[in-house]
C-alpha cells in the first residue's frame, strides 16, 4: 500500500525574521511531528525547553492535532506583556 503524502507548512517568527518551511509529510502527521521535521527547533533553540504552543492558521490547537493537506502550523512565542495589564497601564496614562 502506498502511503499518501500531504503538503503542509510550518511557520515561526521573531521580530526580525519570519521563517516558513514547506514539508511533504505522510497523511496522519501531527502538528508536533511537523514542527520536529521542520528543523526549526534546532534553528531557534528558544523554542525548546518549554511547552510547545502551536496553532493552525491562527487557531490554537494541541500539538497532537492531526494535519490535513495545506495546513500551516504556526509556532507561538510566549507573550512578553499581558494584554490586559498593558490596557490597564494605557488607561492609567490617559
């Protein structure tokens, strides 16, 4: 039996750079497997050592999420500032 392949993308961005890797992976691949196959974990060591936060086209998902043809897995960085706290501070300044 021939294994069916799908084309997916894995994206990661830092303020000065955005990287988008296109991969051919077997059907049934998970977001976590795609991130590992992309090579981005070694290219950006700051991703390692913390829980993997990912999404597909901007919608947060679990790393175990099974991908389908043309999905784009996005690797999220931790927030630098809490959005609620930032709004509070802006309101105080007004």
